[in-house]
C-alpha cells in the first residue's frame, strides 16, 4: 500500500514522537509513505475565513498523488471538512482560482484506520498481556461524521487495544475535550478538563492512556506534572500515541517509537510488557 503522508505542523515540533513512530509502524506493516511535497498548515481549528481555511487544506490535498494519510486528528478532521465543503462548486471554483494546482477530490485517512486495516493478530509479536489501557478520543477524531467511526459512540480505539492484547478500560471521559484549544486564554478551565480525563482513567484502573491527537497528547502528557501540582494529586499515567502502542506490540525498539520523548516515561511499562513475553 502506498499513501501520501501529510505529517502536519505539530509532527515537526512538539509531536515529533508521533511522526517518528508513525513512520516506523507503517514501515513495519509494509505501508509505503510518500510525504507530500511542500505541504502547508491545514488551517488548524481557529481559521475563521472559510476560503482561507478550505484553501489551505485544498492545497495540501491537491498536491497528493495517492490516498492521503495523516496521524493528526485535527488535520484529519480539517481535511475531511474541507473536502465536504469543496463539493460546493462555487466554493471549489473560488478556492481553485487561488491555487497553483487545482483541487478535484481526495481520499483522506487516519493512521489509526490504516493500522487497523494492515494489522492482525499474527502481526502482534509482543502482546500487551491484558494491560489496562484507557482509550481517549478527544473531539475531532470521529468528526465530521462519515469517517473512521461513529461520532456518538466510537469503538475503534477499544478494538485497537483488544487487537494488541490489552484490556480496554471503560471510563466516562473518553470523549471529553482535553481543553487544549482554550489553554492560552483559559488555562484553569483547560487544566481542569485534562485533570478530569486523567483522573477518570486512573480511577478506572488504567495503566496508560492512548490517544490519536497531538494536542490531546500535549495536554495529558506534557502538562501532566503541572496538573498534578495544580490539583495536589499524583497521577503518573503514561500517555501513548496509537502508533507508539502499536509499535510496542509489533516489537519495535524504543528509538523507533521515540518513547524517550514522552514527558511521563512509559519505559517501565514497556519493560513490564517485554518481561511478560521473555524479551
């Protein structure tokens, strides 16, 4: 399988571990990634000018030579929203008048669904041995409707965890906003939301959280120590990207998955998994 890879802005900065682990996992699964040449920001979630927001995503999609895969849930949602809006001929004509290469259509996929399609039980070299993992969807992975799963009651992360040999932990905050979009303007409210998610996951018995969004990962992982300090409560939950969790089960190494770049170290967790299968 050959896909046009759209890393998105965060994959080249604070979410570089997502990019590294995405490339490693796709290579291990025989998925060939061809990074889109001269890609640009998708418009993120705060670009209020419709022509600009759709145009940014349209430019990315127009440069792809194969079905597009992205690992960022925000990019995935934005590209899909743009593709839906571009079904309007008047908007498409307006946007195309601004582009060097005109947009016609696009097939946009998330790395999670690519992994689920490319991986089976025989691919799992290091089963998670019943490890309790809390799935965390966030706001955008399943929106707009018609994507990889139901926006109201998604189950793809639960199936993903089970496929890897883990136990999916039921908790009430799996789709609560992480607070990332309002962190700069309303830090207290943002931190409270992230704290609720982490606390719910830990109270349910989770040993780790898995997410598919770099902004959610930033809030739950990089901000976790700050949240612990604010609420005077120790959490200590590793937060893994879906690609990192998949890579562990595939038997990939720590450097291939950039596990040393996570703020809350998952290394003890990985050592426990490896010990259980005598690696």
